[in-house]
C-alpha cells in the first residue's frame, strides 16, 4: 500500500528537479557552476516542440502513438532514434503523415492525414524528432 505512494513521491521529485541544485549551493569551488544552458537554445527547442505537440494534440496521433511506448505504431522515441533530425527526414516524414504509409514499422499501415498542411506536418515531425 505504501509502495505506490513512495513511488509517486519519487517521480514527483524527479520531475521537479529533485532538489539537485541544493547539493552545489554549499560548494566553495569557483569552477563549478549551476548556470543553465543559454535561454536562446532552450527556447528554440521549446517553441518547436510546443507547436508540434499542440498540433498533434488536435489530431488523432495518440490513437496509435505514444512518446516512449509502442502502441499500434512506433513510439516517437523509436522514430527519433531511427531518423536523424535533418531537413530531408523532416520533409519525408511530414509526407508520411499527410499521405500515410506502410512497411517501415510492420504490417499495420498508417492512415493518411490529408487535411494537415505540409508546414503543420513538418512542425509535428520536428517535435517527434526531439523525443529521446
């Protein structure tokens, strides 16, 4: 009974950073730093992933795909591992979203999503390729 409660607390702490910075606060070394990565780099990734993720939420993607678990189709993590984030792959995968396809991930075909614009499909792919 207490195990699920403890696991939930651990997961919550991990998701919130788990207080990792407290360890370095008392450090007297001037070479160690807790400065986060530059905001410009992080905001660019968040903007792309945010827009792509929002676009996907408005579609039926979750019926067949999850971020880290295979459902009917591959997980986004599997797709990101298979396809490097290149302009060519973004374009090719965006076309797969729009036109559908089969054979790359098994027998079950991916349904076409012809109502999605190429630019929106590319934003979705940019998000998918960030899932690690």
